[in-house]
C-alpha cells in the first residue's frame, strides 16, 4: 500500500512539474497524456457496486478526475 501511495505522489509531482519548455504542443501533450495514464493506473476511478448506482459515487469520482486534469 505504501509503495502505491509513493508512486501516486511521485506521478502527481511529475505532473505538477511538467512544462512545455521548447517542446512542440504535440510533444508536450504527449508527455501530459502519458503521465495522466500512468497516474490512472495507480489511482483508478473506482466503480460503484451498489446495483443500479443511485448513489452517484462513480459519476462524482469521474467528474473529480476530469476537473483535476484541467
């Protein structure tokens, strides 16, 4: 569990430190996309298992992730 947390924090720091510098927009976007994909492997949005999902937990978690990526 601690290794997973460490990787999560490491990836979040890497995301925060990313900058375009002299890269093209396409290359910079590729770096961002790769970092977000790696983060979602360590911190996936969990699916609700309440049956029919009336609690909106999954929807709220996905919206929070999308907001974080902006």
